[in-house]
């Protein structure tokens, strides 16, 4: 991978641009001697809550833990059903299963790659307790119909916002619309730390209080543990790094959007390629720029790019319902299954050079 001429993601320029600030933040933590749940975590939680427009933001160890703790804090229990998308990273469904609930997969919308909101109501049963939409690739799920169903059937909505920090839907930040938002700061995400990290957001005081307990071994007061929880705290170094990067997230996302729009222009009319749809009611933050390559040519095209040193990637080659853990009980979901054979994510990052975009598109045209 390291000798690729064009990687899928290159953060070096962004890190270089903020080098001094990052170093200062890092060294400040070393000098302070406070490494877990210190002043940077508290400050980051406040700054993130303000940015996202939510009452509470709770730092945790990863996006996966944000989902597990978020689900439990929202009251999801063993035996419950949670409706979700099969077209996501495994962690989404894994978290549902890890709290003892059952993920119920419904098919996706071929334009957005996100859950098809028309298919949710028929999947609701007496055991359904929540809907877990994923804003895949940074593209907002159509939240209005989901919130309407949640109200009608008394369901919780947990947003998997791991790929969409800073994205918006009808003027609201993603992760601030449902009952709980779950973010990941894995280094490759739009807002990335230099290690693992995650965040839970909510406007509900009770959910926030439970999430705070669960991340710290089920205790409000040290050594007076009340329920079974986790060791899932955000550490000071990651919080300090995130505090440096948060003020630049809008600019970074704007850079991704600009690159995506340039790709759209360069790829217009190229046979077998469908460029990503952009919902006019939302702000797509292009965690990935993902095209569809039709007529069975995806793998061929991907291989041809690889030969030229271009690091395109397939997110994800197998939809979650067809992975070993779920495949025996899974329904057939034709759109997700078809798109898993068509999607191809191209190199994108904030500030990606115009020449790189042209090089990728030239290679695609010849593939
Ligand atoms: C990255 C990701 C997660 C998991 O986040 P981690 O921080 O890696 O645990 C969950 N859901 C989606 C959609 C993701 O992309």
C-alpha cells in the first residue's frame, strides 16, 4: 500500500498545516499529567456539543462503543429489534447484537446508498424498539420520514454518524436529529483523532446520564458502581488533538465537497459510471466519494486503477446481512447486494490536488 502513487486518503498536508498547534496540544497533555477524562475531554465535549447544536456530548473510546453505549442508554435491551441498513460497516449491526438486540435489515435506496425509508414501516413488529440509520459516506439519510415513524410507533432513533461529522439535513447537524448520535474519531474519519475515539450526542438528560455512567464502569461516583458498564473513556491526548482539529472541520468538509464536485464534472458522460447523488436538502460531507461502476465492470476497473498506482477502495464488498454472523437468518436485499458489486470509492481528502483528480479520472476513462 505504501508505494501507491495516489492513496485513497492522504492527511499529511492537513497535519503539516496545523503541526505547531498539534504539538503544543500534545505536549500540554504530557506536561499536565492528566491522561484520562481531564480538562481537554471536558472542553472538547462542550465544544463539540456547541458545534453540533446538542445539549450533551459524551466522549467515549470509539465509534463502536458510542453505538453500544448509545443503544443501551436509549433503553435498547436483549430481545428488542432494531431496524437498520445492511449497507454499512459491520460495527453498526455488531453493536446492536452486542447489546443483545436483533438487527433487522431493510434494503437501501440506490441513489443515496442509505436505508430506503419506504421499507421501514413494513419491518416494524411488536419487538421493534429503534431505528438505526447510517449516514453513509457522509450523505444524510432522509430523516423526516424516520422521525415521523419513530413518533407514530414510539421508537428511538439512533444515528450512526461515524462517517458524517459536520454533515447536515434541512439545516440541522447530523447526529443532532434523532434521540442519540454516534460519532467515530478513527483517524480516517472526517474528524479524526490520532488513535481511537468516539462521541455520543443527545438532547435527553436521562440518556446522557446513563451514557456517562456506562462509559465509566456503570458508576456516577468512583467505586460506587451501580450497573455493568464499560471502560470506554476518551483519552486526553485524543481530546486535545480533536480540539485543534474541530475549528477547521467546516473548511475541511468544504474542501471535500469541492473535490467531489470537480470529480462530478470530470466524470460526466463516462460510460458505465454513475456519480454520487447529492440531496438538495442536505449537506453531503463526502467522507467517501463513491461511484457506481455498472455492467459488471467494477472489479476490472478497480484492478486497472491499482495497476496505475491509484488506491481506490470498495466500501463494502459484502453487505452486512451476508456476512457469516447474519447470513443464515438474513432476507434477500437485492439493491444492497447489487450495489456491493458496483461501488468504488475514489481518493478524496481536503485540499486534494486538482491534478490528482484529473489523473484518477483519466485512469477511469481508460479502464
Ligand atoms: C467507523 C465506523 C464505525 C465504527 O467506529 P470505530 O471508531 O472504528 O469503532 C461505525 N459505523 C460506521 C458507519 C463507521 O464507518
